[in-house]
C-alpha cells in the first residue's frame, strides 16, 4: 500500500511497510536558507576548507553536510559560473534532492 506525502512542495509516495524515517530536528529548508543567506554565511566554493563547507551546509540545514562537503571538494575547481552548472552536474550524479542542492548552492560564492 502506498501513501502520498507532501514535503517542501513536492509529493512523494512511500510504502507503508517501508522502515520508519527518523524524525529530525533540522530547521525547515526555507527557514535555513533564508537564515544562512541573511546572515551572510557564504563560503568560497573553490577555496573554503571542507570543514568550512560543512559548517556552512549545516547552518543551511543540509542533512549529511559532511558528505556533501566532501563531494563539493572532490570536483574542484569550479568555473566562475553564477548558475553553478558544473557543481549541479557533479552532485546530480548522486541523485541529490533538489532542495538539498539549492541549500548547498545558497551557501556558496566565487
């Protein structure tokens, strides 16, 4: 049996016999992105250390911030592109959720 669940404007179907999803105390996506960008929390995509990337991602409410920081670091350097096309392509290989990708990009600058 499937159950439709709405989350961040998207609808997902989950099987009722799937293992339970752990409840998170993470800040909602929109609030986290707004807070991170309003606070000026941006790090340079090409020069920030992986720990700085991780901290910025955590501040934006990104789950698995450490993993995503390592992935961003792995594919450096990135060309100066306001759309972050190369980064989007590289992280897209991992089937990253669109809202997670946007939260990551909201913390980055050149």
